C-alpha cells in the first residue's frame, strides 16, 4: 500500500452504539489515526456522500460498516462502499445479523407505519398522513429514502469480507481487529473476526451443575444467585448458543447473555439452537408438564432471536 | 397454481424404531397413502433439531412432521422421546410467531404396531394442507424483501 491505509466508517440502520464502540478504544484512537487515514466517517467528519461517490473504485482500503439495511439509502451506501472498498467489514450485530432493527421483521412496512403514524395513543394524525418518498415544492422536488418491508443484513445485500459480531463489539476486540488490519494479519475472507471460536458458556465463570428447570423467570421476577449458572436458575440465558469473545460480560453482572455475538461456529440458526438447548433443560415428565413450563417463556422469537432474526433461516414473519 | 392442482410436499422426520417401522409396515400392508409425504429416517425423534424443521419450511416444504415412540416406555434409548416432548411445544410457539399455520407442523407418537394410524395421518395431513394451500416460503421472502412503496 502506498502511503497510509485509507479507512472509512459508516452507519446504516443502527442505534449509534457501534460508533461509540469505535471510540471505546479510548486514547488508542490517536495511534489509529497515526497509522491510517480516515477518509469517511459521517459521525465525526464532514464528508458528503458525493465525495465518496467521487473516490475511485477500490480507493478505500477497509470500510467498517455498521447498521442493518432498512431502506434505499442504507442499500445505496452499502453498494457504494462495497465498490469503493477493497475490504468491507460488517462491524457490529446490525450489519452482521440484523440485531434489534431485525426484530421489525415480525412486522412489515404497513404495520410499522400504522403503529408509528396512526395507532399509538399519543399520535394525532387526523389526515392519516404517512411519509411520502417524493414531494414537490415551488423550489423543486425532494426525496426521502424508501422504507423496505424487511430488514436485511449487510451480507444479504452485498458481498462482505469480514464480520465483527457484538452489540456493540467490545473495545479490546475492535482494537485487535484494527491491529490485525494494519499489520496485514487478517484471516481468510468470509471469517468472523474479533470474537472467539467457542460459546459464551465456555468463558462464563459461573458454577455449572445439573440443569433441571421447573420454572422460568424473566429478569425482573427474580434476584439470581451470583455464583450459580443463570440457566440453572430458570433464567433464559443465550450463553449455550452464542459465540464467545465478549468475556461473558452480562453473566458477570448477574444478567443473562442475550446472544449479541451471534451463533457459534458451525451453527446456522442461533434461535433454533437456543430453543433446543433451553427446552432440553425443562424438567418435565409429561407433555402437559412440558407445555406448562415452556409457556412461561413469553416471547420465543424475541428471546431466542433477539439479535439474529434477520439472519435466521426463515428471516421474517409471514404476514397474513 | 389452481388450488385443486396443488400437491403439498410434506417432510416427515420419523424415528427408526417406531414410526419409521410403522410406515414400513403400512407400505408392506398396502394401506392407502398419498404420495405427498417424504420420509427422512432419524435414529430418534429426540435427535430432530428445531433447525431441521425450519430448514424444511425454508426449502419448500408445505408441512413438516416429527413422529417417534410413545412415552414414557417405548423409546429404544430410554428417554429420547422426552427430549422431543420438551422441545416441540416450544417450537410450535416459535412457528406460530413466524406466521406458519399450526396445521403445517405436527408431532406425536406412532408405534411400530400402528401402521393404520400412520396411513390415516398421511391422508388427513395431506388434505388439511391442500386446503391451506402452498407455503412457498422462499418466494414469499423474495417478494417481501424486494417490495417497494
């Protein structure tokens, strides 16, 4: 590479937490800007889309793209940055597997617009106005991006070279990825980087004994024992079906793993695996008893696919 | 496709020791069965991972069923069918949230001695799913992901 490597950061449908996660490397950000040129980063620098469009194809060495694909603007930027970047990294859970925005796949555009612009108690919208994608003024025409029916991941939209999981990715993992990139030590394209190869259970230090659950609790219904495995206490913990790499942060503070690092290696559908793991610890000797116990899990998709619905096998709900 | 021409495709995960044997006997006994059921033999109904069922629907099945040995005592491995009845009720609820009609996913027990019950199940199931119509998950996905305003 001639000169310093050129790096871009972009956000699509996301909460902004991944941008903060980049800054969580703290003063090392100064080391980063010593080593690379940041050529595009809307949250931090005033560079317009047209400036990116003017760059030559492949002119960016690596782009860290966070956020899911929710609308035409997200998709346009995904395609644009794919063309301009030699290496495209899906950074964070939204780009990797849809994350929380992906839960909107339990609904569709019409149902979402109805809730947001019409049905909520605090909304007064007598004329039933919903956003239009074009509007003409005397001064000219303005356009809004088209809101899609489904949320897609970055990898379902354009080819992606690497995936960094996490909601958000942990700072030490982010730094390790930056280092690997600067030193040219990245693994084969297509890999998940900045994470482990095992499950969260593997790095969780809680005491694991026999798993036999008669009753499930939501986190506000119980004060869990601080040492014992949370799943053994009847709290649905995504540890058994989630990739390691975060250091088991949530269980460390008495909260169950929610699954943000996505499926472990070789697992295609995280939710199905978690469902399988959770159901297997149900201590029931008859079908009726099993039904009664699992009925305490209030929202199976929201629980098992909290971060991965858009990347799951079925991807979305079938609307009537 | 006109409703009357629709021939559903049903994937059946059957335990080697009970329901697969029942299906075998049903065939040997020449019990009348529709041609819509594709059987996948597994060693135990407790071995059926929920993702097999999801993958079935994704890849074009209009219905998926999982059948094994009657609990408590029929299981060849002691309590493999316990795994089944602990998982399947939760999977039913998951599929409901995915918007898949309950008739499209069934599970239960048919022993090796219940060949007529198997034949009856395949007939009933095929009729029910014919009434529901095709699921076509893949084309639904494609349509809903590309639909613009």
